[in-house]
C-alpha cells in the first residue's frame, strides 16, 4: 500500500520524519512525491512544494491541522458515470460528499478560500445544476459566497433533445470576511485607459487605475475579453479536448489556466493550495508554477503517474500549458472550415 510517513506542518514547510525508499511509486496507495528537496540535517527532508497522494480525500484531510490550507480548489466527480466514479442517486451523491465538505471547512485558513467547480447531473434527460445542490451545505458550514463564476467553453457534446451545454460554474467561498484577494496580481489592461471624469470635483482627471482594471468573473481567455474580466459573470476558457496542448489520458481534465487565476488572486507565495480530486495534477501545476505549495489527493494511481510526469516537465521547463492571456482561436471568414459546404448549399 505504498510508503507511510509521519508528518507535521511547521511554518511554511511539510517535514517528513522519515524518508521514503523512492521518490515515485507506481503501485499501491499512499504515494508522497517531491522533486525539490532540501536537507535539514540527518535523515530529515524538508518538502517545500508538494504532496500528491493516492488516497481518499477525507482520510487525507483528517491528517491536516485546522486552518492550514489557504485555497481548496477542485472539480468533484459529477456522478454522470465517468470511468472513475460509481453513479448513484443525486441524494446519495451529495450525502456521500457531506463529511468531506465539513473537513474542507475545518482545514481552510481563516483568510482562505474554497473554489468548487461543478457542472450538471443528468438523469432521464433532466438536468440538476450541482452548484445549487451544494450551496446550502457550504452555507451551513458558515462559508461566505463571494462569486458564482460562469466558466464558458466552446466545445462539448451536441445534444438532440435540449440545448447543448457550454458552461459550468465555480462557487467561490471564503471562510471569513477577512480573506486574501490580490487584485493587483490579476489586474488587466483598461479598456479605456484615457477615460476621464466628466463631472464633479474630479472632472477632467483620469478615472482609471494606472495598474489596470479589476477583471470580471466573466472570464474569456483572450486579450479582448481580458480587458473587462473579474467584474462579469462568465469566464471563457477552452476546455481540454483532443487538440488542447495540455491534453493527457484523463476523461475530464482541468485546464491549468482556470486554476491559475484563482491561485494568483486568492493566495500568496508559499501558501498551500489543495485539490481533493487532483486527477492528473492540473491544480498542483498551477500552484507550483506560481511558487505556491501544492497538495493533491487522487484515487487512481495511473492519473498520479501522469501528473508526476507533468510536474517533472514543469521542473525541467518543458511543460506545455495554454497561457492565460492567449487569444482564443477563431477562424477567419475566408478559412475553408468557416465556409458553408457546397453540399449544404445544394440541399437548400
């Protein structure tokens, strides 16, 4: 069942009291892996960057101290029958996750945030928006909802009996009213930097901020949309499909850039970012590439192995991710793919 070590949180580091036989275990559970090690003296090793463990998130959380994690960000299983989940009724699905939600609230720091990204549960053609079902449970735990963010993407299943779904949601909660929000770290260029007040005491003065404007919670990942981002209700970020540069062998992969904006805005360097359903490690990558400490738990060892390979590429500066500010590709009117096929014209 892998290697087990006693551990404790000390300041900004996780200290393992015994070293493991190998840095990467391809079999069993309980994997703890780290690539950047600093000797403390003797056999002790200080891990400054990440823990990536093959185990149940509830058990992992129970091993963590109160108020120790700055950001919990994840996309839980949607209960729609993916290879890694067992489909149950909607009530049983929520009930099974409730003990875990309580642990999340316990380990979250007083100035910390929780970002819960979900889609829809579908049964007999009827959709159940999961964020609506989860909201009262988080409120019962005393968390405060700051934004309900819409993640809009351009590709997905083509439905025949309802409109095709092209968005999911992120519920951003904080544990208290004193929370980290690094606005300057996520400011974007103003749409009208030369705009001036047209009346009042400041008439004629520049009205904007020289550092840029507050983005929206409508996030469309291109330069045109980033003009207006943290203030609206939709983030347009490509989902990870076959032609996405980050695509690996996982049926429901998190785009790194979706996590990265939350990491930059809601944490500081050396803070802990935890993904309870870490999959192939996208959240860990978003944290590590921005000098945060990353915790992740995942049931499937094969996904951890893929994630470790991605982290190794990050360390070697060979990891390919989609940049936050990259414009979303749109075909030109003259491109063949954007033109109406001759067969369609003939059938009109």
